[in-house]
């Protein structure tokens, strides 16, 4: 298989090679004008998207030493819905997800993790489901598909398992990962999804998980 490498010339530039922006988390080549332009455009859009200035009526469902989780429901005021849409757009772009119309838009629950710096640094979108299919093993790697696609093609059981809650998106800001934000979002979801009961890990399912999502879900659910 042919491997195409990208070379960069070290001409004594101030920044050389891959750089990670400390505010937006984008990895780009600082010496490459095209990359720099893409970064500037992304940076503005991203920081605007995750900015959270606080709402008069917010549904705080969990509080922590480093932030809080706010729940947004479909009939909440426009400003809350708009924020959820903005965050979802950023998340979908990062994940390469297509806009999927949910089966029951009225039953969607969105949990936003708000950091102490007033930024949305985590997002979980959940909906009611009736059944799920267990991921069985390593990804299928059909010869014809690109490596990116094949990472997403997990082999699933064709035996449906009863389930209650489907997680259609879970995302944590790149610079805040591995701080248990995703874990706290799922714990809070399990506590708040159905009034009066704490869902077991068998009752929740992650839809079409990415490699990161699968690693997290495997650890979280002990499977
Ligand atoms: N690699 C290996 N193990 C991992 C990873 C990883 N990338 N991420 C989480 N885990 C495991 C670890 O055991 C971790 O505990 P540890 O840090 O003590 O070892 C445990 O899961 C808990 O992790 P959290 O810190 O709670 O997870 P985090 O806040 O970093 O968020 C997430 C995980 C949401 C998958 C994040 O990496 C992310 O946003 N990735 C990009 C978006 C994405 O792919 N989302 C999943 C899409 S699938 C879907 O939406 C249904």
C-alpha cells in the first residue's frame, strides 16, 4: 500500500511543525499559510460556539468542583436551543457525523458540561430507544474502504437487546479530555433520564461509536 508523506521545510520559521492551539485545541502547521488561515477561521467559530454566558433559567442537574451540568429540553427557550444547535454543529463537524433527524425530537435530552471558565466543554445527546445491538469484536476492514471508514465499521450482534436510552452524541473538548467529564455526563444522564430511577449500564447504548467512543464506553460499562 502506498504511503504518502507530507514534508515541511525548516526555513527557520518561528513556529515549526504541528502546533496545538491552547484555546481552541486545533492541531495545525503554523508555518503553512493555508493551515494558519484555516485555524483562524476555526478558532473564532469554535470559541463563539462553546461560549456560555449563563441563562436566567438554567436547569442545573449536577455541580462539581470544576463546573456544572445543565440539561436542555426541546421546549426550552430559544437561547438554550440555539446554544445546543451551535454546539452540536461543532461536534458533528469534528465527528464527521451527518445531521440525522431524531425519531422523536420532542424526547431528546441534551446535557452540557459547563466549565468554570464559562465554556461548554462537554455535550451528551440522548433519546429514548427500545433496543440496541451489542458490538461484538474488532472493526471489519473491507479491502475497499479507507482506513477512516473501516475504524467505524464495528461488527454487531444481530440479536436485539432491550435498552432504554440511546446516546447519539458524546463529546468532550479536546483540551479537557481524560478528566472524567464524559463519565460524569453519563452518570448524570443515568440519574436524570427517567424520573425516579437510575439506569443500569445495560439500559444505555452508544450509537455508532467512534474509536474514542468505543474505548470510553468499554471502560465505562465494564464490557
Ligand atoms: N483512550 C482510551 N481510554 C479512554 C479514552 C481514550 N481515548 N477516553 C476515555 N477512556 C477511558 C479511560 O479508561 C478513562 O479513564 P482514565 O482517564 O482514568 O484512564 C475513562 O474512559 C473515562 O474517561 P473520561 O475522562 O470520562 O472521558 P473523556 O472526558 O476524555 O471523554 C470522549 C471521552 C467523549 C470519547 C472524548 O474522548 C471525545 O470527545 N472524543 C471525541 C469525540 C468522540 O469520538 N465521541 C464519541 C462519539 S460516539 C457517540 O457519540 C455515540
